[in-house]
């Protein structure tokens, strides 16, 4: 394919060289003439393993050239990749001035071009930026309409400094955000020689995944460091501990617990998080990430309460009471706390849980529920049909609850677990 890459910094240089390595004809574009001259001389604009040889070979074979003229680059290509920086301002917001400048230049190229063209954003931008910044600038500077006269896609990069060439050529997947499948298909052609799954999603999803990924990486680093600080306070080897921790690919290093839903609860997680935070305080170890877990969990409970109560005082039917399906353990169940809050706010509440039979509950489990909701037996119904008939709002607290056989017309159904 014929591709122009706007921005010859870290992401742009690697993308241009690797796309040429895959057999595409690539034109690099940069306002910095020195970077343009370096590429045309067969030299990389960055220092990175493998990149110097890739750039040299691509230029020697004629698959990679560079120019300072955006109009020329758009005219010579069918796809333009925007790889410019999106630095932080002092207040933490993104500076999209380089994006705006690049899109303005591309738009000027589109104005002078008759053929259809696809603009692909590789730069990292917050969700919504493509619609609120990129498309308006392209349309204004080109006098053309996105989706009709040119296409717009988002194709985030997941390149790590030091291994960016390997990351480009061996990605876990290729992500393309788009409104039109035909535009995504054209972008996908660029990566035909790469053996990786192509995932096509809405534009905002593609924009957000990059932030989710990087934030999770930051969480993992901070988590490991905080556990490391606690280990040192105990005289425990933190490296050995984390090596053992990472051996669990069923729960610790896996997709487990990465499904957005309701708050956590039960007899283990809340208790252990509290205990570890107490230990950190008495050991004078600062663990802000671990200290944020319970407040963050409580915020999920508050969010659920806002969803349920926003329509005013109505009958609320709660499906599920135990802290997770398949058990009758009510200890520190977020659903128990939810019911408790609703009762406290004066909402009529009924509850159904197929696994919770009050006559069979004993010990710490019984003590907990009698303390939190003393008259719980008056709230429990014996079957789902009775609950559905009672409720104006149905709150489904457990996954895989089937309401298809019940008449829920006119009732609001709120699914907490997914």
C-alpha cells in the first residue's frame, strides 16, 4: 500500500520503517527538515534496537522516503497515519496542538486530491478526541465531509521503548477503531504480513483501550512496589515473593477479576485489605494504592445506589444477596450493604436468592446478616415471579439470572454484575 506517516519521532519513525519492512511504500512527513533529511539519508531519527538497519534498508530499496510537504505526501498515498506527540499540559490535560496542526495539513492535502483517502490516528488521545478535534479540523481545512469524502480510523500503538520494532511486528492484536467497516478493512491491509488477530471496535473504544492498558501497567508497577515495601518491613524477600505470586496464572496473572461490575465483598477480600492497610500504618509504610482499594470499592456501591434511586422512591426487587452466586455466604456482601442503604433511605425492598435459606444460615454468617439487616426474613420472597410482580426496579446482583420468562415490561432492570 501507499502510506504517509505524519510525525517522524519515536512512534512515527518506527511505524514508517516497519510498514516499509512489510512491503508498503511509505512517505514520512515532518515539519522538522532535519528529520526529513535524516530519513532520506537512510538514518533513523531515534536510537532504538534494530531501527537503524530497518530505516537504511527501507530507504535503499526505495520503500521509504520523507518530505516536509503534507500536500505532496497526501497526493502520493492512500492512507495517512498521524503519529505526532500529545504531551501533557501543566494541569494534566492533553496538548492536542500537534494533532490539530497535522490534521490541518492533511486537510489541505485532501482539498487538493480527488481520490478517497483514509486518515488514521496512531497518537494517544482521550476518548472523544477524534470526533471533537480530529474530524472537525479535517473537515474545516479540506472542505470535505468525513465518511463521505474521506475516512477516519483510530489505530493505537502499543510500542515499548527498547523493544518497539519487535512490538510492532509481533503485537498481541491489531486494534482498529472506526465507524465504517470498509475503512477498517483498508487499514487492516497495511498489516497483512503480521500474524495477529485484528480487532475492530468503535472509535471511542479504541481510544480508551490505550489508556486502560497504560493505567493497568502503572497499577501493576505501583502494586509490586507497595508489596515490596511491606516485604522489606517484614524482612521478606520481595523478588522471591512476586515470582511466586506470578506463578498463579489462574487468578493473579489472568483475566480473572477484570470484568467491570459490582463491588467486591465476602469473608476474605475486605478483611485482608483492611488488615494489610493496618499493618502498613503501624509499620510506617506508605501504600497509597492499597489504601485506595476500599474507598474505590465503596464508590462502586454508591454508583449503584445512584442508578437505583435516581427515579424516585419505587419498589425495588433485588435478585441475589450473597457476595457471589453459588454460595449462601452473606458476610460483607455488597448486596447486603446495598439493601441496607435502600432500606435506610425509605425504599420498599424485597429480595430473592435461590441459594440463601435463612433457616440454614448459622454461625458468623447468621450473626452478620442479623446485625446488618435484623428483619431480613420479612424482605425475602420464595420465588423470582413474586419478586418481579412486586418490583418497579429489578436489581440483578448475580450474573446469569434469566428473566426471559417473566413479564418485565415497564420495569427498569439494572444489571450490576456482568
